């Protein structure tokens, strides 16, 4: 098992299959579409310009470089968390305050936060592939890669 060390943005522990993209993610455009109102599709990426279009993030360890787009990012993420449709954890190269604020507010207001780790190295995209089993320890900033797809 390979272990990487990142910076803790929000603590906690989680595990799940990786969902990896090298494309920045527009959280507002992905999760604020009318189709996301359908219960089975609430966690589905609906940004048609993104390579993960149609993918469901619920229970996955979401790995991406950065958020782009609207200042509403944190609120959209918080809503996903409060409703139980969030990823298991987030690993992001450049954690911005809007992304992190949504996770923090979900934890403070609803006790439904998820671990968020900032890992700035590009090797994260070489070492982790979609489907790999990942364990995240946000308290320690640790990312364990199991490799089972």
C-alpha cells in the first residue's frame, strides 16, 4: 500500500473508490442542473464540458486539480453533504476557500463533513487511477492507495 502525505483542510476518515480527473471542476455547473433534482441523479456531474460528465461522485474519493466557476461552490457542496450525496472525501491540488468552506459548514451545521486534503504534487494523477481503493485520513493528511480496481 502506497501512502502520500498532503495538507489537511478538513479532518476525518473515509475510504472508497477513486474518481480522478486532471480537469478543474465547476461544482456549481456540475450539481445545480435540473436533472440533479432527481433523487438517483443528485450526485451526478452534469457539466457537459467536463470529462466526468454523467459520473456519480457519491461515496467516491474525488481527486481533481482545482475548482473553477461560481462563488456558489461551497454552498452547492454543503448541500450535497447535508443531503448525503457527497463524495466520501476530496483530494484537490489547490484547495480554495470556497470549496473548503462548504465542507466546513456541512460539518459545523449538519455534522456531515468529509475529509478534504490538499495535495499539490502532479504525481497524484500518476499514482492514483479511477477505481483504485483509497483510504483518506484527513486528521493526518494521509492518502493510502490500495490499488484494487
